[in-house]
C-alpha cells in the first residue's frame, strides 16, 4: 500500500508540473521568462493579451532604455502602438545571454517611434518624422544548417518600404559562429522589394548638396555606371538592368515596386562576388532577375538619356 501511495503521489506531482507548463500561454511565458531579463529602466503597456500558447499582443508599449554613450548619456524612450508576437522560441529565450540563437520568431511591430537620434536622423534632410512598421518571420534549422527569412519588412509610413526574404545554407545556431557562417554560407534564394512613395525625391537633393553635387548629377552618375556595366551583357542580364535603370531614372516619382530576385542554379557565396564583373555572371552565377512596372527597354544601355 505504501508503494502504491508513493507512486500515486509521484504521478500526481508530475501531472501538475506538466499540466501547469502546458497551461501557460504566450503572454504568461513572456512576462515570467523574458521580461525580467530585459534591462530597461521602464517597460509598460496599456493592454496585454495572449495569442495562443506561443504568442501575445501588447498595445501602447513604452520602453525606457538606460543612458549610454550613444544617447549622450541620457535615457531614451521607445514607443510602440501595437506589438503582435505570433510565435517565439521561448525555450531559447530563457537565457538571452547564452550562445544559442532563437530558432524561430514571427512578429509585427506597428507604430514604432522614439526619441533616440536614429528616429530624427532623416529630419535634417526634410523627411517627416513618421512611425516605423516592422514585420519579421524567420526560422533557423540547426540540424539542416539553414536560415530561412520568410519575411522582413521595414516601412517608413508614407515614405518607403523595403522587403527582404532569403534562404541561406551553412548557418550555425551559435551566435558566436554567425559571422563566420555568413562568410561560408551559401545563398539559395533571395528577394528584395523597394517601394518608394517620395523618400528618394525628398532625401536625394540635400544628400547630393552635402557632396557638392545635384540630385540629377548623382542619378546621372549611377545611370552612366549601369550603362558601362551593360556593355557585353546578354539579353537576360540586360532585361534585369533595364528594370533597375528605369526605377533609378524615375527617382522623382517611381511608378511602382522594384523587385530584385536572386536564384542561383546551385548556390552562391560571398567569394563568388569576385566574378560579378564577368559578362552575365549576375544571371549565370547569382540567378538575377528584376521587374519594375515602368521598365523601359534599353534603359540600362541608354544611361542618363533613359530618364
């Protein structure tokens, strides 16, 4: 009887532990496991709710970062209208100082603002101070040594939006090895989208003035470089370069999204960049393609005359 009682007690205790862990939702795990590790002077939010077992939603987030030399030894504040975390590798986030990188994350940041210098840097060039929106979705497979960036979007509201996705092979799960892995990693696919809603038209003139140049002069230099590079290239390479040259020529008022894709027939690494100046290497080695709704045939070879 004593043995049966001990076994029953052990089973009950195990069930309570496992059941308690399973019952914890994403919000509870964030507040218990991650929030205490974040070194902030202050972290508050207006509302918080769970989003399944691995996610949560926070609104009206205010984070006060401790003073440091990069902020002039003053505390700085970051505000987020809404933070949505659909999935997060809590197991790898239990100790954010260890060497193991989180294997996955899927989150969205809406309305990111702050008083740090980086948020005001573009103001000196006439760009309005607007909120930033960020979407991140990635997965790291340590066994297969692959890093898949399903989506990274960074949007400066009403000004511009960049989107990136890629798949790299040969990536380590150890943060201390990431730099070496990036050198040795092999690119399988990549896609970059650029959507400009007025940022270039605002930003380019003052930047050019700092260099003693005009915006038109800088654009002409880029188009001349593309024209020189186009010499001796095949039709597939020229088609991609025409899209890029057309987008550059439309800098005052772009007519759609520029999309640049890389899809190497095998894989490509940083060392392959040594061959980029060879005719059609961009297509043959890196699998380059590009599209832009207002592409003008022959824009790349035409240089500044293509505008």
